[in-house]
């Protein structure tokens, strides 16, 4: 009797789980379709981009969710964080972001910058304050200044500024999927909506790849048939 009840209850347990896994999100509510899609870096992958600033409190609160999610992404998804490049503090902090990356410092340094701004009263608004802050991570002042003002960092700034303009954003944080969608959800749901849109784009990529694969197979078969005909003709001669 107990076994029979267990069998009856099992589908009831599975159904809610399946319903959660199949959760869908609505255009215009959970995400916005961009009027003008933005070209992405990798045509064969699904690209996810987060535009942020260190000084933004909402970016700071989203960071733990994004970091945890990014660690689990499959190989066909490319995730990038890009600072918003504008005049004033956002621009200064964007240069700090690219400087930290150029120095190949640990991801935890970015987290520490968020903490310094929002919890420690250190706004890191000037290069001098940034240089002092990074001494904790074995970066001396001279190395910081050279990197901060380097051609490489300036080039990254220009690229980020162009990307920021192309998305026509009015605020941050902004999480964008494949240059087509901007997520419009509370921080707790951002990664779930991202997964939903990633799957949507993954299917499109697979559909595009399928005809190409079929064409290659057909070409190979045609070549094989042609070779057989030539071989038969040679035997007859």
C-alpha cells in the first residue's frame, strides 16, 4: 500500500519542479527587445553583457548574484562586464576597472572596490586615492600610474564608451543578452531571465547551424558520387 502511494505521489512532486524549470518570462515586462540590435563579439556564442559602475548602489547589490551565476556558465555563453564610460566619476571608475584588469589582479579586487565605495566611505574619486588603495594588492604607485595612463587602458576606454553609446542606455546596471535584449527584472530574477533568453538565442544559433551542416554532408555525398562515376568510367576504358 505504501509503495502504491509513493508511486502516486512521485508525479505530484515532479510536476512543480518541472513547472519551475519551464518558467517563461514576458517581453515588455521581464525583458525589453532593443529597437536596434548591437553587434556582439562572438557570432558562435550567446553573449551576455553587464554594464555597470562602481558607484551605483543597484550594481553593488546585483554583484553577488551575477558573480555566482557567471561561475556556472557553459562554454557556449560568453559573459563580460563593461563599465559605463561617461564624464565625471563614472569615467574615472571605468579607467580604474580597466587598470585593475590590465594589472591582472584577482576578481576580488573589483569586489573590494565596491565595498570601499559603498561601505567604507572611500569614493576612489582621484588617481592618488586609487594608487593608495591598490598598494594593499602589491601594486606600487609608479606601476599604477603607468598602467592607468597607458595606451592599452585608453583603448579599452574608447571601446567601452562606444559600446555604452550603442546600447542607448539611460541607467545602470543593464544586463543585455546577445545585443538584442535588455533584462528588466529585480536583482533576484535577473539571472533566471538571462538563462531564459540564453536558451532562446541558443536555439536560434542551432537552427542557423543545422542547414550549414546539412549542406556540408550533401556536398560530401555529391563528391563521393562523382568519384564513383569517374572510377566506373576508368574501369570501362
